[in-house]
């Protein structure tokens, strides 16, 4: 009987059943947090978002493919939200260019997984510390690239439409990074570390 050759392993499946399951679960959590409002934590001067945390956790516990998938779905959800109820900044980006709006919403969320994975795998320290550093860096990646993409793509048109200088828009962006980005990064580290360590203690095989 002639033996049927099997396709190479890399062509059989891009993701395992486990990875697909984790991706779907974490993406669902992200959407739930966004729709219900539980993904926003009220602080003294603003609301910190934790919608990026499932992407960070997925990257650490299941690898970069899961992180990227959850990040893409997080970005798509954010894009849909800009179509439904955009913030003032994203309303302008949407009106200026739908493609720019999609880029701003999706690409930074993919980069969260890439930064988290690179740091988590390469930092020469214990699991808890490198998890915390990776979580903080992933959160800052989300904030900086999201607002940075807005500035690079539509910063000048936004300044012209508001009758202000491009420098003033840049200063506003830096202010948001400082007031929102830093607290969000600290909150991310505080939340992610105990979750990951609990999973590790329960026998979860981390990547």
C-alpha cells in the first residue's frame, strides 16, 4: 500500500488548538471589558485602561502568536468602537482617513505582543520581575505607539483644523502619555504579575 506523504509540520497548522482556545478566551475578555466599561479604572485625574492586559498575559503564558492574535482582535474592537463612539482625537482621525484610523487602532496593539515577548524571553532575571517589566513595557508600547501614530499620521492636519501649532499637538500628546500612560503601565504590572505567577504555581506551563 502506497504511503501517503504528510505535509511539513509548519504547513499543518499555524496555531494549535490550545493557542486558538486561549486567543479566543482572552479576546472575549478584552471585548467584555470594553463593552461593559470594566476595562477602565478611575484614578484621581483620569481613567486608566486595562484593555491591553489580556494581550500581555496571552503573550507571556502562551507565546507571541497568541499575543498577536489577541492584539489584532483588540485593535479591531478599538476600530469598531471609533466607528460607534469615537473620542475627540479618534473622531478627527476617522474623518480624515479611515485607513489611518484603522492603522492607529490596530498596529500598536500588535506591537504590544512583540515588545512583551522580546523582553520576557531575554531579560536575565526571575519570572516575577521580567513579567512585571514586560507588562509595564507592553502597556507603554500601547500608549506611545497609539498616540505617536496619531501624531505622525494626522498631527499636522489636526493642528491646522484646530488653529494651533504642531508643537502644541505634540505637547498635548506628551501630556497624555505622562498622565495616562505611566499610571496605566504601573496598573498593568500590578495586575499581570500575580496572575502569571498564580498560573505558574498552579502548574500552567509558561512559554
